[in-house]
């Protein structure tokens, strides 16, 4: 990692979910509260989060940040799109956590992200098998594309009995419990436990 990296890890406190796709939905705290706290203030925040969560290499994220500074409108659009993806993923995984079926509209909207993510990947022969790899890491939508790809993989394994929605109604964070039998009613997020996203009921 470069010492001058714009995208050095900035916080591990929000990574409590046990999977980076769920951690991505948890970049908004207080889904059910009147004043949610959004960690994704700007494109740099998104790039920094992607490094923190292990989605992007720091040097690649630095390139995205540089590109975002030159293409501010495209970066703003990519951030808006990533936030929309986050909302969709929160809806879908909340449904999974509650043992419900995701809504048709949400799945249809998510499918549009999936099609974009597929278009951003290519098939590469590696040794004795095929791997799905990003076609390029320089697209400003690549972070959302990687999350979408991994979200589909995660959804294919559902229902997972370990997937939980925080028992704090205001919080809305999603996480995997340590084991199927684990009693873990709350997400363990700092804002949630400190009561900064509503009171734990
Ligand atoms: Zn919580």
C-alpha cells in the first residue's frame, strides 16, 4: 500500500456483518430512524470503504479517486447508483432475514444492476478452469459492479439461518450470527449500541 494512498483503511468499526455485501448495506446506519447516518458522503468515501472492506486494492481505489476528481458528474452519478444498489440490497436481504420473499419490483431493479455487473466482467481461463474477472478496474461503477456480483453469489446460498436483522428497529443493520444457533439479537455496531441510531428496544 502506498503511504500516500487516499484510500487507506479508515475504519473497521462498521464491518460487523461477517460479509462485505452486508457491510455495504450497513454503510447507512439508522435505516428505520428519522435521521439515518450515511458513511458514503462522496465518491472518496465509497472508494475508502471498498478498501476497508477488502473489495478493492488500495492502488486501484486510488486510481478511481483520481478519476472521480476529474469526472465529477460521472462520479456523483456512480455514487447515487451505488446508494440505490445499497437500498435494494437492504430490502432484499431484510426479506431473506425475515423469511419473506423479496418484492418483484426490488428483484427487477436488482436484475438491472446484475446485467450491468455482468457486462463489466469477462471470462478468463486460469490453469484448468474459468474465472469471472472484472474487464477493467477503471470504471467508476466498478465498486457497485463487484458488490452486485458478490451479492448474487450470496443470494444463491439463501436462506441462511445465520442472517439476522438487528433487533433495534431503528438500526436496520444486517449481519451473520456466528452459528445457526447463536443468540445475537443486535448487530454490535457502535452507533447502534451507543443509541445514536435510536433506542434499543
Ligand atoms: Zn443494530
